[in-house]
């Protein structure tokens, strides 16, 4: 059923919101409980956490999973007592358990669509490369970037906002010029790109622009040339198909747990 809904969007390489595709899975029921994570995974498992205003901001640290769960617990208590203005503060630094391989202890909590493992459905090659976990408090951010592979984002706890921009010839060129270290070698062409991919030390597939607070003096082409984004709000049980090379920016609107497959 999911494959039939997704097939036209895969063929046209256009995003698709799949509402309530996992509304009754175990992750929906259990992942909202921090105690469940403690018991199912254990507190001593090492995890990698990004600390800053956005994922991939350069400060990635390793800690015990139990320490991170305690941090989340304190965040939830703190956020319960904040007003709307404080809740909408997009400048705060947070700790984001981002892009960690999903723990094998809870892998069966998420029903991975069959087309991810089989080419017979006519959606991709049927090769599942990674199943990743994204966990954090309100206001975790993945800055504007694109992925080289098709992506299915599955929201399990809380709400997220995703802004989507279509791919363009510039992003294709950036990918082609990517060097062995994963950095862009675009040289003087950088100034012609609305997304300024690879600028300011970013990876070739990552924009240098903070699209929520853009510096138009520093990045004038973002104001002049950026397309109008599509906005998608994901709630528990929803899935979002993001085709390869579509630019996307993600912000959690409350404590959030997601998984994705490439």
C-alpha cells in the first residue's frame, strides 16, 4: 500500500507526505517513554551527540546514552515551564542525538517498508543502506542540505517542520565537484548559487545560509534567487519521502524522535 502511494512520486522525483503510515507501530507507543529507552537499550551504550545551534555545526561529542536521556528529561521539565516566546527561541544551543545508527534493540519497533529491501516494487534498487535515529529536545535543527540518496523520514514522537527546496543544476555541479574529503571545489562559481553550498567550510551538499535568519548582505543571492520552499509539518506516525538532491531544512517543534532510511 505504501509502495503504491509512493511510486508516482518516486518516478517524478517529487516529495510526498505519507500521513499515519506508522500510526500503530511499537515505536509510536513506546518511544515517547525515556524509561523505555533506558530499559530497551541500556544506559552505558555510547552515542554521538551534536552540541550547538544545528546538526553538523562541528561540535560532536561522545557520551553514554543514559547521560543523554537525563539531559532530555531535564529539557522536558524546563520546557514545560516556558512561555510561547521562549519556546520559539531559535537561537538556543541544544544537544542533538543526530544520525546515529538505530539501536538493534529497538530496530523491530519500526516497520521498514518492504520496498527498501527489494527492487520488485519499482521504487529504487531495493538496497537499504542505513536506518538512522534522530532524537532531541525542541528546536533541534538540521541546516539546509541535500542527500545523494532518496530518503524516507519517519516521525515517531513529537512534531517537526521540514522546508523543502527543489534540486537545481548548481547542486548537481556541486556534487560532481566534490573532492575526496567531502568538500566543495567550486571556486569562484560559489557566488552565483542561491544556497552557497560548500561556502564557509561547509560540505559540498550543505548550504552556508541560515535560512531562518539569512544574512542578505553576506548571501545576497539567497534573497534574490532562492525558490519559495514547500513547508511540511510531520506528526507522530507520518512519513516524508525526500527525493535525492532535494534541499531540506528540519526543525523539531517539540521533543522529537525520528528514524530515517536511505
